C-alpha cells in the first residue's frame, strides 16, 4: 500500500509539473527570442585615486526593441562611456550611442549606427500583469559568455526606493534566475516571449549569484526611456553645496563638479572638461580639477534634483536649438554654448 501511495503521489506531482513539456517550451522560446539579445562592450575613463585618469572596459547585455535600431540596457554599462560596440547573434558588431539614460533607474537606450542582418526586435510585455511565482527566462553574457540562458521565478516585486536605494527611481522584480557580471542590461522574458524587464544587478556576499537578482520592470523602462523626452547630456559629477562649495569658492554657493565627460556627448561637444585627480575633503573622496557647472539652460544647479530638470528641458527643445551653460573654470566664470540633440 505504501508503494502504491508513493506511486500515486509521484504521478500527481508529474501531472502538475510536466517537466519534459516545460523544458521543450523553454528551448523553443529561447530559439525564438535569442536573436533580439545583444552583447555590449564599452570603453570609458575614470579617475583613480592612485593613478589619476585611467581607461577601463565594461561588458554587458541588451535587447533590441525596434526595427530602427533602439537597444535597451542598464545605465551602469553604458551611461558615461566613450565608445560602445554592440554584438548581435552571429558575431556582427556595430557601433552605438546613448540617446536616453536614467542612472537612478539603471536604464539606458542606445541607437545602433545601422541594423545588422538577422537582428530581430523583441516584443515588449506588460510588467504590471506579472505575478510572484511566475516562471521567467534571462538571456545575457555572464562573464562574457554570450547568449547564455537561465530560468527562474519571480520572487518578489519592489516599488521604487524600497529594495535598492542607490537606484531610487526603479521598480524592481526580484528573481531566482541566475544573474552574474555581464548579465546587466539583458532582457527578462515571460513564457510568452515578451520582455518584462531589464536586468540590473544581484546582491551577493560571495560575489557570485545567490538567487537574489534584481530586474528593472518594463513599466519603469517604458516610462524613462520611451514615454519622456530625456536628453542624454553626459553630465557626470557631484553636486556641491554648503561647506564644500565654500572650499571651491563657488559663486552662488552650489554647482555640479564635473568628474568625467563622455566623448560624443552633448557635454563633450559644448567643451565641458572633467577632472583628473582625486582629493579627500571632509572624509569624502572627490574628483577635482574639473569644471563646475553653475547653471544650464537657465536652470541653476542647487541639488541633484535639478539635473533631471535640465535633461527634461533640453530634451523638449528642437534639434539644434542653442542653450547656455555658466561654468566655473580655474577660478573664472565662463559661458559655454550647447545645441539640443
């Protein structure tokens, strides 16, 4: 009787979870959606406390979302980089540039220089319909291993500024799907083959994947990359005010101390300069010897909240429309002119 009962239990379990069918479905789904997944390789510059200005490389993933060559990815992969190359399935590479970015939600949108042969845009899903417990697929380039596939489940859903306050604007899915270095920016698919999120990061004590992966929802991605006019300016740095602004003798008492200016960005084209050294001031390590932007497009920079206001105002301008920036450089206030993208 015990053996019979066990056999019945096994039959019930297998009936509820048709393992072979699920594996077959996942295999078919992978083949269908994989042509939309890309590998991203980027080169940038940063200021190191010991070596000064250095070059570095970043590898991540992304997903083609439109027939005209738009690619969604994670901001920390491409946001302030000088050179971006995208590799599609089959190995063809094409240059790309940032056209929209929101680091506080870890989201960026790239524009490919041309559409590689065989590239296939993905279908975008409705992340509001996703529920905890649903199965999901992640495709990316963990440790540079292109088009690697992993499966898992949605563990939780986190509203903005709850799970990861370093990226306060992002709504996150938490997932058990394996996420490692190089997966960042890659797509998460539902079992219908629709993109429901963009991989951001994992939380790990060991440095590897521990089943605590975080993916920015498609709701956030649509809002920040598709529904709003956010100009990518290339303003990278630290807003200084109070005592720190006094130390730098900043007129007006506040401004953005520029750390790095990505090549090809709007800030680069208008002549802004970044720093090349670091200094420890009041216990903070600060990149120094760069420009301090006092105002841009008529908006004074008093806090971090003014940066998105500037991006939004410039994004709403007509292409080529000029705007001014007031800049403190080497103790002298100068005026630079930029043109809206």
